[in-house]
C-alpha cells in the first residue's frame, strides 16, 4: 500500500510499492528493447526516465480556508469549495489497470490516481477519486477543515 504523509492540512500519497515494482520490471524490459532495437543508448535512457518518473507519482489532498485542493503528478489539479461538497467517503481500490495520473472514469468522474485506496469526493457538479493510502484520515481531514458532516 502507498503511504500517507500527513502535514497539517495536507495528505500526500505515493504509489504503492507493489505497483512500483511492476513498473520497474516493465521499465527495465522496455529500456532493453528500445536500446537494442534502436542501437541508441540515449533512447533507452529516455525510456528508463519515463518509468522512473511514473513510479514517483504522488497524489495530494490539501485543505485551506477556501476548500479542498487535489493534485496528482504535480501537474493536474482541481479545487472544490467547501460549500459545494456533497459527500466525502472512502472509495474503491485502484491499480495499474485503472491507470495513473489524471484519468477520466466510467460514470463521468475524474481520477487523480497513483494506485491503491482512494477517497471519493462528490461536489454539486462533479465527483472525483483521489488516491489516499488512509481514506478515513482523508475524510476526517476534510470534515475537520470544512466543518461539514457527511
């Protein structure tokens, strides 16, 4: 399972070790194939960097005075104002098949995923799954900062 690093108003979740291990094996194989098929060492190094970067993905849930801020891979983000929150609850476990990073989910939701357990956040206009190693801690963080009960 990934781990949550809690820092005040923020939870950061890294990719679970078992997914990093699978990516490492696939990355090494892909690096070898690219290097051998192209004869270019730089192409293999580039491929390896892609897999190393993927294995270091994190998802972040942060609460401040304006709302809940969600971010994955340091690039993709959204904010939900506390007044727009409808529900916050533990969500399903996701894995390599659901993908990593920003994902469009069945049913119209958006995923901010690195694999493992998730937190489901539903607002008046949308719903999200965010990777969170300890979904109950995520629910409590949002409850405590928003003053809402779900």
